[in-house]
């Protein structure tokens, strides 16, 4: 999910390479530049922006499930996967009777919605969260998205909604840093790591206020799902 690069400009598969095809058809660029854009794009079939897949990776991490919203290749992703393998293969999760429904609680979904709003993530996540909540036996009305949107500021501007890439969020502290910013709003909830999500949030640190804004200087004062 790392971005591509052409000269001093970073490339996203969707917002740059796909758009380059349209620009070529309109005669704005020649065939050589189109070819360069295709060769130097982000790796095939992955995107460095906040589209549906990356948004859901961030939200499942927030809900305490085994996923990471960090770019690959990433040492953080490898270490998180190794720790999870140890807990799962060693039988710890089974012995403690830690099931998905014990992690995917009402609080987990509220936290995930908050993080999505703070990131300015894909609105497709509404469909996914509603479907997951139904399987988990959690009552999650559509009105909850509107309610939380009115009280959650947007803190980042990641492509396609802004100039930054997912790697910028990770290098600025990642999802733990977003959680740290949102700590006043978060609800306690267990995670597959054994830690409460609020404990992870307290440990998070924002390394770049220009990428992950403060609550006092957000991108927008409210999330984008207000009806």
C-alpha cells in the first residue's frame, strides 16, 4: 500500500493512474507520460489511499480484531501478526474463551465509527459495519452514524479526500495516534491482543500535527455523515 512515485510527485493507483487514462483520452498528456504513470504507480491491485479496503483495515484494528491499517511492507504489521499467531496457536484465546462476539460489542462499533469519521474514510464502511454488526448480534441503527458524526471532528485528509497517503498517517503514529486524539470519545472495549482499546489509545503518540490534526484545529468540526 505504499505510494508510487514519478519525479517528486507521489502516485496513487486510483487518483493518478486511473485519471491519467482520462487525461490521455482528452489529449492532455501523451502516450509516453501515460506509460510512465502506469509503470511508476502504486503496486497493482492495492491503493495507498483511504478507499474501502484500507478504511476497513483501520476500523477492524480499532474494533480490536486482527488487522492493521499500516502499509505493507511494514515491520509493525509483521510484529502484530507474529504476536497474534503466538496467542492463537498457543491456545490462549481458546482457553480464555475469547470469541469474536466478545470483542465486537456495541462499544467497538461506536469506536470504529468515530475513527472512520476522524480519518474521513470511505462511506462504503457504513454498509460493512452494518453487516458485521448484524452478524455479531449488535443493534446498530443507521441513525447512530449521524449522531456520532455531529460530535466527531475530521482530523486527516487522505487521498482521495486530500493530499496525504496512508503511509503518512502510519509515519505520524498510525491508528494508535488517531485513537489517542479521540481518547475523550472512546469507549472501553477488549481487543484480541488482551489490552483494552483505551490502553492502546493512551500509549499512542502523534508525531506530526500537520497530518493528524488536533481536536482544537481539525480539518472539519464534524464528520462527513451528517444527514
